[in-house]
C-alpha cells in the first residue's frame, strides 16, 4: 500500500470504520444497560465507572474486529 500511495487512504478508512463501530457499540451498550442522564445526576461516580467499563469493552471489540483483524 505504501508503494502504491494508498496507505493514508486505507488508514483513514479503517479509522472511520473503527470510530463508527465504537460509537455504535457505546450507544447500544448504554441503552441495554440502562445508563441514563438520571443516573448521571443521581450518582456521578457510578455513571463514570459504568461508562468507562462500556468504553473499554467497546475498544476491545473494535480492536479485535477491525484493527487486529
């Protein structure tokens, strides 16, 4: 890809796919685990912990399915 001049384009496409998949996964997990703005207002520490957990799991899935494929 580097010698063909397509490496940057390929990396940009992978980055876009990874970001879209990450955002979708976080949104789906947030809804399925009932993490709401009410929880954020009621108990910020729990909300942060749960969101960080979701983001870590989503990153792991994205890396497994797209990055390290």
